[in-house]
């Protein structure tokens, strides 16, 4: 089955700096890679996703890159703000298997210091 | 995004009792799931809720302990049976929309077993 590793487990950055979270996956058949943000006491919310037919996707200050050859994908947050502080989870899903095979990383606790 | 309503949002229960969590989705979705999230941990899939048939459980979870119902496309329940303090956790309902290929989460039910 799929194995998703996520690094770092914690990350502290100064407000305005960039933050990068990296994930690796093991199943080369995986083709959908979402990122979720979970604020304290709240539900995980989908913030961006990427599919295997593209290498990069951007939405304002958030971008995700995918390297299928190396089997890793990364979340990039630029110009960080205190409200970006949360736990971020990456996930991977093998092609054609449905969401019941969505494998989550262990999470990264991001703290943006004002 | 699909709106998912989950209740109760939190409860405190006595050891040996059972609690049923309800999940209502505002649009027809193809798949519904139940996750557990221990404090500070990632998301662990309990089972896939199948409409009109028995749920599909992941390794380590059994129907006697976590009976699940899904009488129609937009509603599901999870029961945590014969609870012990080890069952204290957040339980999250989620739904997969095939048209957008995205997984959405409910607000979660924080369960504390004394």
C-alpha cells in the first residue's frame, strides 16, 4: 500500500517569510495529492491539490509542486501571516482506487511568529 | 464545497456506554467515510460507509465496536460501542465528491470517555 512521509513535523517562521513542507510517497500509481489545513479545534480543510498531469499549481500565496520521478510533493506558503498557523496534512491517493485509499501524512505544525 | 453537518460536536460519556454520531451531507456524494484523530495525531480511516450495505472496515477496526449505517446517499451514523477511555478522540465524518474529486470533512465530534 501507499506510505506517505511528511517533514518537518514542526516549523516556525517569522511573519512574511516563506514556509515549505515536503511529502514523499511510495506508490508510483498515486495521482492525486491534496493538502489540508487544520486549525486548532477545527476540521481539516482542503486548501490546494494537484494531480499527476501537472507539476505545479498556485493559488495566491499557496503553491504545490509535484515531482513524480522522485515521488515527492511540496507545499509552499509565501508571505506567511499569523493566520497561517495551523497543522498541515498532505495526502496521496492511488489512481482509480477511490478516496478510501487516501493516505495522510503525519502532519506539520506551522507556527508563524508575528 | 460540500457542507457536512456532524453532531454531537462533543460529548462526555461514561465507560461502558455507547454513543452514536450523525453525519449529514448537503449534496449527493459517492462515498462517505469515518476517520479518527487522536490528539496531536494524523487522520486514521475507520471505515467506508456503504449505502444500504455493511461498511468496509480498515485493519484494527471492527463492526461490533464501530457499527456504521448509511441508509441513503447523504446520511451516515457511527456508533462507538462499549466505550473505554482509549476511545477518547475526535471522530470525523468525510465525504468524497466524484464530480470534483475532493474529500471534505465535517467539524468532528470530540468524545471524552471517563
